[in-house]
């Protein structure tokens, strides 16, 4: 069974592939991938990627992270989203117990 992080990673890869201008597979995306260099993302595709991630995960990416160097690095992007989702889950659990 997939862990939560693996499920998140698969979803991120799916969003990246949806926004890539060329045909790639999930196997092409590694922790060393750079979305700009390796997948030819431009500013518009990065913007669409951010919007899709925010919509699909129901999160908001903080302005501090909206630097092309951070967003275009797959490992940084993945780690950032996993951290947000973990904090969101903790908050939800905390709210469940307080009710």
C-alpha cells in the first residue's frame, strides 16, 4: 500500500506531466529534476502548475516559495507540498479532538 507521501508524490508528478509541453512519464521525474531545464517549463507553465497544485491539494503556496529556483526544483517542490499537507493533517486532527 502506498504511503501518504507516495500518494502526494504521484499526484504532484501527475500535475507536472499535465502541464509539461512535451510527452514525459512519471519515471522521467526524479528528485534531481529541474522543471525549467529538464521539462522546458516557462513562466506561464510554472504559474499554471502552481494554480493546479493549489486547487488539487486545496492549499495555498506562500509567496516566499514562489521563486522560480525553488518551484522549478522538483525535490524542493515535493518536500514543500508534503510539509504543507502534513501540517494540514495535524491541524485537522487537532480540530477533531477539540470538538
